[in-house]
């Protein structure tokens, strides 16, 4: 096959990763901006509304974990087929993964709408905050079709080696959301004042537009959506392959927001303002790590295409570059956040207690961000290599075996500072564990392939 800009199996590895990551970073930044825009305008409503939005974060993360798992499974499957030059199979897998996303969205909507109140009471939402949570989530759940379908669609586009188009689609969503938020939240002009409901409706409209765009790209430009109804065996085989990666990956990603829920519940014992500060800090964290999330998302199609072409040396080298960059970037961001955490926090709120919580988190945790970047890079690589159980085990050890016991131990001993210290230790431990297991897994897979090829 002649090399082209979407062929990731040849050419300079750093250039390929940079070419994937930079556009993807813009997409990730747009996702961060999406949340920050909501945080900014909801924060103008008051501290209670801001705290309510922070309480929704763990639940939304749980749902996005399953969605991400589905996207990872689709990316792995489709990129391998493209790496083997089987475009027809890639089209079948893309279409079937979108059908599966519709079914999963329907299940989430039904469960979500009937569990809003008990879920958020369990997380520690007070009677003052709960009505605002219900306002937001009752609409957010209904919009899940518009969230899941374009997410899986964009994953399929990235599998082709094109990270620019999904990023442009996500940037478009941010612009629409930013335009609608002030209109629907505060009732500017002819628009009614809807408060928290307005923020959720703005999200729903912008996501619906991204769904239309991603499906158009897949159908018209990439020709990866086909109308032919597959045989039941073919459909189930595709779903099984996607879910083989997607379920363990999604469940392992759920562990992170579950631990976030534990943190939220522990912080609720110190007051709603501490929860609000934590919500602001984690959004700043996501922003500062956006390039690392973009890099980890880029590793998926890179590994998938090279796995399909049996280029294990390129896979190993690509992950090494990713891990080194993660550590260096994390240390640089730690310095910036240490020096400027106060003015950054004041962008989102003027409440001194919220600011104090935000600054404390950024001061304690930021030095460990790079190690969490390693976790993301390795997890993406191992999942794409069809080792989802190994990837899930790493996350389980990091967040359940290490993080949760540390949270309770250090909370008891040091309070809020102890909670944030537990997060930092967890990030560092997870990065070291991930790097160790990744090296062993790739070496073993290359050895197995070489032995099999020699036997033939």
C-alpha cells in the first residue's frame, strides 16, 4: 500500500504521533472548554448551582467511561482492519458499532431517569443542592443519544488516522454551547431564563449537531456506513469483538469516577464549598492534561494499524516516546499551576472557601499529572492490543487497591490535604505500574508472533 497521511504503519514515529496528537489536542481542549463554559456560566448563578454541577461530575464520568470503552473497542477493531487493508470489513464494523451505541444509549436513558434522586443523595448532595441537580440531569439524560452516537462515530473517524475532523466537530460543539449557554441560562433577549435547565438544553442542542456532522463524514466522505443488513452471526461477532475490549475498558474507566465519587462524598463532610472547589480543580486538571489525553487517544489508532501490520517495534517505540513526553509535560504544568493557582482559581469563583479548596488540590496533586498521563497512554495501547483484562487490572490496582484505602486513611489523619495527597500518590504509583506491565506485554506479544510466524 502506498503511504499516505492516514497510514500510520510507515514513516517517522514522532512525526506520526505529533500529526495525530496536535489535532486531537484541539478536540480535547474543546471538550475541556465545553465543561469550563458550563462551569463559568453556572458559577454566575451562585455557589449552590456550582456545587450542584460538581456533584453531577462523578455520575457523568461513569457514563462516559462506558462510552469511552465502546469507542476504544470500535477504534481497535476498525483500525486493525484498516491496517490490514480490509476497508469493507472496517465499514461493516463501523456500522455495527453505531447500531450498538444506539441500543446502549437507550438503556442508559431509562436507568438514569429513574435513579437521579437516590444516586445523588448517596453522593451526599444536600436538600438545597438536589433540586438543581435534578433540573440538570433530567435533561442531560434525555440527550444521551446525541452524546454516545457522535462519540463512537468520531472514534471510527480517528481509526482511519484522521484526528483533525473529529476535533473540528468537537470545536463546533463548543462554539454552539458557548453561544447558547448565556441565552438559555440567563434568558437574554427573547430566550426564557431557564437556569440549570438552560445549561443542559444548550448541551443537548450542541451535541445533536455533532451527531449529524460525524454521521455525514462517515457516510459520505469515508464510506464507512453501509446500508446492507448483516447476517445475525456477523453482527453478533462484531459486537462481541467490540465488547470484548469495550466492557473491561469501560468498567476499568468506571473505577476512576467511582473513586471520584468517594472523594466527593468525603469532601462533602467538610462542606459544599470544598466540593465546589474540587470540581473547579479537576476541570483545571483536565485542561492542563489535555495534550496527554490527546496523546493517549492517538495511541489507539497508531497501535491498531501497526498491530494489524504486525509492526511491534513501532508500537514499543511509540509508547516509549509517549511516556517520556507525559512526564516532562506533567512537571512543566506542575510548575505553572504552583505559581499561578490563585489567579486561575479566581477565574471561576470569588468565594474564598472554594478558592482555598481549588488551590490546595492544584498545589498537592499537580506534580503527579505526568504519571497519570503514562497510565492513559499505556491503557490505550494495551486495550488496542486486545489485552483489556490486563489494562483493567492496572486501573483496578491503582484506584481500588491503592487509592480508596489511602483516601480514608489520609482523610482521617490529615483532612482535606490528606485526601488530595492520596490522589497524588495514586497517580505516581499507577504510572510506574503501567510502564512496567506495558513493556512485558508488548515483548510477550512480539515473541508469540515471531514464534508463530517461524512455525509456519
